[in-house]
């Protein structure tokens, strides 16, 4: 399986995208966008910013719970990862996101399985 980016509307009609790794694991859930155009611009911003280490925040949300956020240059959060049990796994997935960004396929999905965007907790 190759890396992919899934575009969908959530249960309340907001536009979102989800980034999957080569192994199929979802590694980034976007924030909500008001239109598909705003989502498309956010995807382009994510592609530009995923290479810049300063665009990531890693949060230790308690013991053995690590999550990263990808931000635009102005600090707005584009998306968040699931929670990982260790900081090293979290950083590994963060690095994977940057490496595979340019080769990801984009697909529109009609339903949003696991659409609770902070899933993986």
C-alpha cells in the first residue's frame, strides 16, 4: 500500500482530510474546514510545511501519550496525529509524514470511517 490522503466531509458537514502512511495507518487528521477549497489549500500548506521541523509541536499528554500537530507558518494547526505510547514512535511517524508527503495519492471518500478526528486515543 502507498501513502494516501483521504478527503471527506465529517458528520456535521465540515471538510477534512486524513493522511495515511504506507502501511495504511492514519497518521494525521486535519482540523475542520468550511469548504472543499479551504481544505485543498490546507493540503497544499501541509505539503509545504511538513518538511520544516519548526512547524511541528509534540505534546506529552500524560504518561505514555505523545501526539504531534502540524502547523502553518502563521501557527494555525492543520492537523494532529493520534496518540502514541512513546515519544520515539511519535517522532518516527512525524518523520514518515514528511518523507512520504510528495508521493501520496489523494482520494475522495464518501464516508468517513473513524471520522472522530482525534481517534487513536
